[in-house]
């Protein structure tokens, strides 16, 4: 299986974005992380994507590490940092999609 994670960070500071990416690599060193870019939807926010190979058994533990309250099914879910507990306070949004 293959997973994609969309990450929106409440910062455009390269050091802060790199720190978030490093935290994610600590969670899973096999993450492939795209370069970040300015997020057009919100001022002073950045976005990037992560892809990885994952088994169905690894999905829930990963989701649990990233956030405490996802909306949607395990294979297609989202969460926002303003009303849930993210793995870091600068993370504004996560969108997780699982592909067969």
C-alpha cells in the first residue's frame, strides 16, 4: 500500500519547516518529503507532501502519532490543529490518503 500525507504548517520560516520535517522523519525515516512551498490558501503558511509505503497494520499507529482526533475513515481522513492535538503546535492541517 501507498500513503500520501498533506501537511500545512503555520509558518513560512525555513528553519521551522525543516524542524517539522525532521520530527516527521523521526516518526518514520522512510518518509519521502517534498520541498515546501507557500500555501496559497492562508497567509504565512507553507505546505508539503509526504509519501511512503505502508501496511494496513501500520496506518492506525501512524495516525495516532500524528494527531489525536481524525475526521473520516482511516484510509481518507483529515485533521486541523486548532481543534485537535497535533504532533507539533505549528502544524495547522494534515490530510491522509491511503492507496492500494
